[in-house]
């Protein structure tokens, strides 16, 4: 699905849902009550929609620059002097061509013992695939290909823009619903206390809805991880992707390594099953590694 088409679909869906809420408020005669107390539903809906998407899109637009700056990433190309780094560049280039990407992502390396790799950027043309030196040194070539296939699948599927759009929708509804509920509760109070209680309840409901929104985002993120695994299997081969996941599982099962590399795994988002137990798994952005391996084996 193209960049523009993806944005249009999400915008249309978001607008339809917001207008549905406005319609229901009018149908049940709630909107006149809100209007009489000084709350314009249409204006609030448009404000929340625009503000919710603004923050998400700004984050996406600067994501590649921020990643390079914060993680001190060295961008490499075919002219890099190091033979190992040159081979990494060509792996990314060849896998990108096999995946049918129109533009080769920037390839970045950063100095760390962390087992880490990620893809970021607002579009295929402005994407970045970055790997840590720890991953390059500790993984075999086939396993690195599996990881790169997974990250390039994220770019191929447009997961960065999709997650940003979904985040924008969640932001908009958090702001909208929190203010509606806070207004209902506060409007029954006298004017001296209503402003303070409105702010307090708005903050409280925003926290609650952000938590609920995080569950939705995590659920969708787990789905896209399965899809990226399957995409990597098609591009580089199922066995290479399975080997990569098994290598990662070996690192996760090593208690010492997990303790040392916990921040890296959170950044890499390989799997956070070692930090999410029981009901907390609903907040996990990645499925359990065993589940991912089993799903690939059953393809």
C-alpha cells in the first residue's frame, strides 16, 4: 500500500469514528446539553484530531535524524574501508532489492556490545537500517540476514508510518474522550471548583485512556512482528529467520546477558518476554520468541 493511500485510509477511518461519536451525542440529545454549557463538540473533535496527529507525525519525520544523533550511528556505504562493514552494506542492499524496495535504506552501524538492530524513518526513501557492532560480531551471517530481512520487511510493509498513524488516532481519542468525561463530571460543580476539577479529571482520564491505548498499540505491534517474520522468510528464507530468532532466544535465556543488555532489548524490540509476565504481556510490543519460531516452522 502506498504512502499517500495509507495516510488517506487512516484519516478517513479516524474522521468517520469521530463523526460517529458526534452523531451519537446529537442523537441521544447530549450535544445540546454540552453546547449549552459552553463545550463545542465539533471544535473539540477537530482540535484533538489535529493535535493528536501533529505530535505523532513530527516524531516520525525526525526519527531518522534523532536515531543517528542519539545513538551516534555511523552511516556506511559501498566505499567504507572495513571489509566486514562493506559486506553488511551489500547484505542490506541485496535484501532490499530482493524485497522489491524502490530505494535502498541508509545503513548505519553504532558501537555497542548490545545485540541490537532496528529500522526507522518516515518512508522507504528516507529509511534507515541500523545494527550494533555486538550483533555483527556475535551473530552468524545467516542469522544477520534473517534480522535484516525482518527489519527490511518493516520498511516494505510501511510499519513505521502505520504505527505513527495508529498512534495519532490513539492520541486524538485520548484527548477527546478524556475531556468529554471530565466535562460531564465537572459541569455539576460550581464555577469556582469546576475549572480545577476539570483539569484534574482530564489528567486522570488521559492516564487511564493512554494505558488502554497502549494495549491496542501493543496488540497491533505484535501482529506486525509476526508479519515481518513471515516477510523475512519470503525474502531471505525461512531457515535463516528461524536461526536468527533462536540465536536471540539463546541471548534472552542467558540471565547474565539479559541483565546487561536489558536496555538494548527494549530498544531493539526483539522480544520483551523476560520483562512481561502474566497479564503484563498485553503491554508487550513483541510476541514471545517461542511463539514466533513456532509460527515460522508451521508456515
